C-alpha cells in the first residue's frame, strides 16, 4: 500500500475512531487496557454474526474463518517486522504465553543452566522462569537501582556467563515508563550465548515493535492494550523455536508453527479484530480511506509510520503531565522525570509525601477520571524500591488519543488536594 508521510492528525478526528471515548469519563488508565477503534469492534461483530464456524472444514464460511485467522497471523508477522525470521504465536494473554514458553523450555534445561530474570519486570515475565529452578536452573537477577528503579547494562553484563541460557526482561516497566535499550541488552546476551525473552507489553501501545532491528529471540505483548481484542502475541524467532517442542496435541507436527504453540488455537473473533486494527494503523499512517481488507497488505512501514504519529500525539500530553506534577515539591515521580520520548512512554507513576495513593485515586475517581493505584504486578520492583506493595503508586497512563485538556482536568483536581 502507499501512504503519505504522517503529519499529526486532528485529535478529535482520531478520538472519533474510538466509540469508547464518547463518555465524560477521562480514561487515563490505558496501561491497564486501551479502547478499541470501531474497525476492531465491527470486525469482531461481523465475524461472530457471519463466519462463526470452525476452521478447515472446507465449506465457504469455514474457508472464510480459516482465512481470517491466517490473515491475522500473517499481518502480525509483518506488524512486528518479523516476516521470514519468525512467527507470532497468539494466546489469551501475555501471561499465558509466557507460561506456554516456559513449559516448552523446561525439558531443555540442564542442571546449572542459568536463567536471568529482571527485578524491573512485571510478574508475567518472572514467576514462570523462577519455576525452572526446580529443573536445576540457576536463577540470576538483573537488579535495578533501588533509588530510581532503572536498569543498566553493566549490571546485566555482570550476571551473564557461558552458562546463560535465557534472559527475561521488560522493554518498558509498566510502573516506571522507562524505555530499556533492548537492542544493546540483546547484543550482550547473544555475545554470552544466551537468548532473550522480552516483555514488550508496556512498550507496544506507544511505539512500533521491530524484532528484526533488535534481533530479539522472543518478544511478547498484549493486544488488548494496543487497541485490539483481549489476546496476547508472542513473536518467536525460527531458530529459537526450533529448539523447543510446542504443547499442542502429539499428532500436530512439531513444525506446524504457530499452531503447535497455540493450545486449542487462537480466538477466531479476536483474529478478526486484529485484522480490523490494520485499518486504524493505515489511517494513522496517512491513508485516509484504507480498504476493509487492508490487513492482507499492511506492511511494517505503515505500522512504523502509524506509531510515529502516535508518539508525536503523546509527546505534548506526557510533557504536560510531568510539568504539572513537577510544580509540586510534595510529588515524587517514580520513573524518569524527563518527558523525552526517547527516554520514556506516557505511563507515569507518582507518590505524594502525605496523601496515600488510595486517597489520590479516590479524588480522581470522584471527578470521573480513571487512574489506578497499586503495585501493578511489578511487585518485586516495588519491594526493591521500598514502595509498600499494598499502597503501591498512583499510575496515570495516557496514549495517543488522550489530550492535554484531559491532563489539565486531572491536574486541576489534584492541585486542589495537594494544596490542601
Ligand atoms: C509490562 C506488563 N507485562 C505483562 C503484563 C501481563 O499481560 P497480560 O494481561 O496480557 O497477561 C502486563 C499487564 O498489565 C504488563 O503491564
């Protein structure tokens, strides 16, 4: 397809693509889950109403359903820039896909093999790896700076050895919003002879995933946080997958990828929704009227261009939020205080010196503004940073469809309570 280079679209025209935004509630809890564009909802509805039959039976409706599931997979291979080097496996969530992966890796573990897990991670990319200790794996930790929660590559280098098999770490912490240099970390791990398993859940709503440029072995994200249906995706390189046996039934050939790793198959209507997502991306990439079946041809350049548009839309929103919170000496940003889009995404956590997170969230909710409080399943990171896990942090998370005036509405409410 051809697209013009993206300029920042009118925010209201973008918001109109999302029926869920037609509400007085300000939705600043997008790191929990995003809204979907009408294209996604329509595609799911159409699938359920017209093609909701089983795959591979050979009659027309079944052929259409089969083609939809195949199209979604092929689209996602291009979406992550992984076409030809690996495949995207679909599942019900990132957490479940990480468990599928760890169960496939478990029989390959030999006593003394080292697995590196990361303190900054969401539990989805920690707990399943710790279980491999029972198989004889030695667990090593890539620790954070306890003050800032940040990771550095020297700390990673220090825990790598010639026994390193896998290193599991986040691309962005869902609590800090800080972007980790995945490409550099992967280079270090590969030099030691290990493979990387990257949790891209908190990165994927904001930037294009480029598994080819980063050379990652495994990369997971949640499609329901990226304007799509409630599913998860896991990119796996062909050579990394070839070492593993997928869990699907014994008579399904080992090389029938991704199906061998998709227990019971992927949600069919979810796959239809994923195809619908391609229309949103094409619009954000500058194609005013993308064809209904654009998922069949939507390429990585279109995806990249769409996410560049999203980044440009998010930049003033995250800058405004950090600037307004920064006016209060009583507020501490948990994560980078920089609004540089190369440093962070618009997932911003904070603590107040006297108001507890629960109270702050209550105040926002009373003003019809959705934000969240808690450890965000980054339980170990909170513990390490000395943040009480019961209270956790206040997290305000914006994406491209949020506006500066929504941020102002929240901050006006918070200003009052911070002053009082
Ligand atoms: C960084 C991160 N990783 C993993 C997960 C788990 O994703 P899922 O809900 O798809 O299992 C989340 C969910 O919030 C997350 O924020």
